[in-house]
């Protein structure tokens, strides 16, 4: 036993005798138990950082104790204290594995996403994977595949898109990975631009820009995305200011390698500049035009921000949502509907000479002990299988309170959180992802969604609704909560509903108007025929957003049904298709999936038993749900045109 563990066992004998905490008789006792335990830990361990770490663990481990999954309080405290030690020392984590696996060097390959599974639970195949290291090599590879009329798809290092955008056609396609196209090529401080290869990650861009005194003003919050990948799906941060929060709207130059005829050597590099109309197609393309090789982004001088999270009642959320986005440059909102609670992110630029060196290491993006993940998943599985809505609601409150207390991972100096506002440089606050930044540790810790461990397994529904009507959407969700007060506790275990602001974009497949992006993550069973608790409520919200309010689906997230008819919502889709025909007339970079999403082919909806449970269809008959488990296809409660899988009690 190590000295640290011995010391903690010694502390445990003083701090955690059975007299300190008796096993709760029900989940109702958990909040007071947590307060007592947290205060005692705080007295001994002292710092806010440790208290935050402790809180993040407490909310996970009191749950199985209360639910009877673990019987020994004393042994549980020993385990907690060991995990607390792991949160006090430098984090290590097993980084995600490569999504591409080949049986023979770079041939006979499969590809999936970073979650290990696509919405239809398939794994895609490819005959060959190629790893160019320069634009010249990339041109040669595209030319060879074009000459052979091979289908191609672009793959990235982490493959974070949930839908099957990366899947080539059939089993004989070619994957072209940008894993080694990862160099910053030029930083022009005077022009405030950075030119990079498409496999460069958000983290690289942020760090190298800061070294030169430059910053990307708006970006996704997760830095484990490649620049080419996030552009392909229109990924964004949150703002209604300037050009908006979408990274692609800061592109001033782009090079894309596309198929060509024999007169051009079967491949051609298209260099597109800021005022070239074809750029509006290329900067959000779903990967169907070719392979982006190089990108030049317009940056700004490095600046400071000030962040404060304000927790309020959600009764006037619909009224406040529009004005709040215009009042604060980096505003976003996290909503916990079942708790009638909303957290407003008051986030603005401040003078560069204002004191502060804050850091944002978002807690859900940190390395997490695999055992912790397993207990959390086991607890949720048990709650789902026993229809324990009360347990979910209690744990939701514990989880959200822990996150709020820990300021979601904000610290004032990179070590501890001492209070709001947190002031720091843009590069230290705009994105995080520390579970990627470490060496292998034999999967002792991992990113929470790593499919190699028993961890998070979820669906994600994300759509943007016009600011002019989003109040109505919010009020409809509140009506559902009033009808089913416990119906959305489950999403609060995944940090509720994240709402970010987006502006209308010039990209043909970008945002069509100023909007609020609604992001919901929720439990998914390992068994595709097993419904979720309050299955109907989540399905109704999905259909409310996508169909009643005409929400645009996020291209890199969502289940199949969100893309049904989506292309009709883009007024310049015809212009996009003209560029697509010009760049890849043979459709070599297209696949069955992209053709379906773009409305060029049917089959997006997969009608079969249980299809509605997985978002592969909207139910039209009971078999699309699971009658054997009491779930039948019925109209929605608020949106009567919705068709959802409802649990009917006998």
C-alpha cells in the first residue's frame, strides 16, 4: 500500500467511522448527508478544489449506497478517500482509441465514432485507410481513388460526429484520415490570421494562437475536434455578436482536394478565398465535396473574459432568453427543467490589464476513474429497470448542485475557485478537454463516454430554433414538466439542457437565422428494445423542436429522425448541390447516409420493431415502440401531432 493511501486510511479511521454516517433509509436523506460529509471533508482537506472534487464524487457514491447497491458505509468511505486522492494529484487518463481499426496493416478496416456506436448501432467498413502527411500526398491519394472510381470518406483523429458521416459506401471504400495533417503552417500576427492543415485540433489552434498573442473569438467548448471536422458539421460556440459563434464564419481562405478528370490528373486543389461563393458551400459541406487540406482563419488579439454563473428560477426563462443573448457576448444558458432552475452564464470581455488568470477545466470533460463511471452507469441502469423516477430526481439535484458548487470546473488561478467573477485570458477559458491530454494509464481513468469502459452511453438531440419563436418552445417544455414533474430528471443527470446562441451564416448549410441551439443528452439502453423512463416526454420534445418549431438539426449530432426533411429548411440548398455536382460529379465522396440526409435518397427512416426507441423512426404503430414492456404509440401530451412511445399502466 502506498504512503498516500495509508495516510488516507488513517484519516478515514478518524473521519469516517460508522457513527459519522449511517446508511440512509431512503434517497430523501441524501442532501443532508452530503452537506454533513462535505463540511467534514472541507475542514480537513481545506481547499475549494478538493471540496469540488469531493462533491463530484459524493454525488456518485451516495447514490448506490442509498439504493442498496453497496452495503458497507465504512468501506465505501475508504474507496471515496482513495478516489479523492486521485483528484488531488496530477490527472492521468487513457486517451480515446483510434476509431479506425484494420485487420491487416491499413486494409480490411472498420470505423466508428468516439462513442463506439452509431445511431443505428452499425459499424462501418472500408477496404483501405490512407494517412497523408502533406497536401501533395493527399492529392495523389485522391487521384488514385478517383482513377479507380473508389468511394472515399474523410476520417479525423477522434471521430466525434454521432451520425454516420464518416462511413464510405459499401465495404470497398477508402478512408482518408487527417490524423497526420496536423501542422500549423503560418501565423501572420500583423494580418491576424493563422493557416493550418485540416487535422489540427482546437487545442492546437488555441495554444499556438495564444503564443502569438492571438485568439479565435468563438469556438465549441470541447477542444478535441479537428478544424476540418468541426467545419464539416458547422460546430460552434455561443454568441450573437460579431459574425457569430460558428468557426466556419471566420474562414478567409480554404484549400480543398476534390476529384477531377484525367486532364487534371484525377484530382485538383481548389483554393477558395473569402469572397468566393464556392466557399459558402465548402465551409459546411458534410464532407461530400472532397478533403479540406488547409484552412486560414481570421483571429483577434488575445483578450480577457469575465465569467459568472447566476442561478435563478426558470419561470421567466422564455421572456429572458432573447435579451440575455444580446446583453452578454459569450452568454449561454443551462436549464434544469424538473428543478425549475436555470443557470445563466454572464460572460463578457474585460480590459486586458484586469487582474485574473482563471482557467476552465469543465468537470464532465476531465479524466474520470473507470470504477466511478461503472458505478454511475450501474446506478442509472438500476433506476431505469425499476422505474425509479424518485431516485433519478434526487441524484439529478445532487449532481447539479455539485456542479454549481464547483463552478462547473472554473478556477480563479488554475488551482482553486474562490468566487465569481472568474477573470482570465480567452485561451484559458474558451474550451477544455483534459481527458484527452494524458498518457495511457491502463484505462484506470478515461473520458466518460469511452466505449472501452462501462461508462456513459447516451443519445444526443441538438437543434437550433429561431430566436423569434424559441420562447414558445420553452413554454411548451414547461407545460410538459407541469404534466410530468419527474419527466426530465433524467437529462439533468447529463447536466440538463445546454442552450447556446448562434447567428445566421453565409454558409449554404449553415444557420439560416439568429437562433438558440438546444442540446439535450440522455440515457440510452444497451438493449435497443428497452425504452427509457419517460420515453414519451423526450420524444415529444425532440419532435417539438424539429417539426413544430422547424429546428435545424446539428449536422454532427442527433438521431436519424432529426434529419427527416431537414434539407428543405435551407434556402440555398440548391446552390450547394450545384457546387457538389461541379466538385464531385461522380459522387465519390458521397455515401448512402449523406444522400439520405441531403434528401437525395430515401431510407433515412428505418421502420422495424422498436425503431422509435432509437430515433430511427417516428412511431406510427405500436410495434415501433415495445408493447411487451407496456409502451405504445400515442399522440403527444402538448404537441398533439407528435407520435411518441407512451407507457400505459395496466
